[in-house]
């Protein structure tokens, strides 16, 4: 399967714990995006990379969130000191840099913070 | 005003019906537009891009109206399998390739 993959698919954690999610984009895609989605809402942009450079971060992204893409391939999203409000689906998408920027999504990681 | 607005629905239609959704956007500098389909508890999947000249793919037709700042999606001859949430996505120009998603429009096609 050459699509976007994410790991884990589900994560249950206790409030205050740190969690890390991984995303492997489509191999020839140089842009990688992270989104958060809650029930009844569309995906909300968190951050994106072009190759290994993190180009944009949402102003809604608190200091507890950090993302990396060290070699321009896979990416990780870490949430420190999780809160119940962090419970959501975390989606990763990749695309080829260009004006149209058609994105392809991974299956997501569903986070539940107890 | 939200950057991208959609009627959440649900739109409840019988099989074979024609249904249309609109999506309005606030940034007149927006440059690329898409419709995605999302099934319950699944990831969004690209349905079609919306070009200035419009786009048609089988039973699906998408159009862009820059003057009124909206995009539309028309589904003809609805199938049960078309039941899903349809998300519109708008990306602004200016070098910041950050897509903004609408909240989605729910479609339910019934027998």
C-alpha cells in the first residue's frame, strides 16, 4: 500500500501523559500536513512541512504540541501533558508542492484522553 | 464570518434524486478549491478539484463562482453509497498553502 499511513490508529491515555503519533506520507510527496478533527467539524489545520522545514503553525497550536519531520520523510506529532480537550482525531495528509496542492489523507489517529 | 461555510444539513434525498451543495468562502484571494468526501469515522478522500472552468466526473459536477465567492457540488442520480459528509476546501494564495476546510454537509440517500 503506497498511501499515507499513521500509527497508532487509536490511543487512550490519561490526562497529563505525553503522546506521540507518527505519519508516513506518500513517498514522492514533499508536503506533509497535520490536522485535528472533532465530531461534526471539518479538519482544523495544525501545522505543515515542506521537506524537513516546518513552514506554518496554527496560532491555535499550544506550546504543548510539537511536530518534527527530521529527514523530510515521516513526521511525528507530540502532545505533552495531555488534556481532555485534546481528545480528537489527528489526521495527516501529504501532497506535492504546487499551486493546487491536492492532499491525500491517512486513516488518522484517534486520541482519547481520560 | 467563518472563512469557509457550509450548510451542515443533513440533506435527506431518495435514490435517483439530484442534489446540490454550496460552499461560500470569504477570502477573495483564494486560489484552489476542492471537494472531499468523508465517511463516518474515516479519513477525508479527495472527490474532485474545482477549476475555474468547472469540473465533471460522471455523476458529479463541481463549479466555481469567483464573483459570488462560492463553489458548488451537484450529484445526479444519487446512490445509497453517496451517503457521506462532503467537505469543501479552500486554499488562499500568497505562498501560504494552508487549506481551510468547511464543517461539511451531510448527505443521506434513502431507498
